[in-house]
């Protein structure tokens, strides 16, 4: 059995279970996580912190 990537397996689950509402949820979580990582390692951090 070939290993599938996590993203491909996730989309296969969404398609099979018809849970389309999960796509915006995961997208927002990834954006917020990326913003937190960016804010912690950037000289622009003091300007991003007021967003939270």
C-alpha cells in the first residue's frame, strides 16, 4: 500500500464524508498559525501583536 500525503488523505476524507465545512476552518487555522510564527520571528512583531 502506497503512503499518501497528509494533505491528499485529508481531501480524500472530506470528499468521502462530505464535510466541506472543514476546508475554511483548516484554512483559517493555518493562516493564524502562520501569522503567529511570523510574529514571533520577525522585526515587525510589535506591529502584529495588536491584531490579537
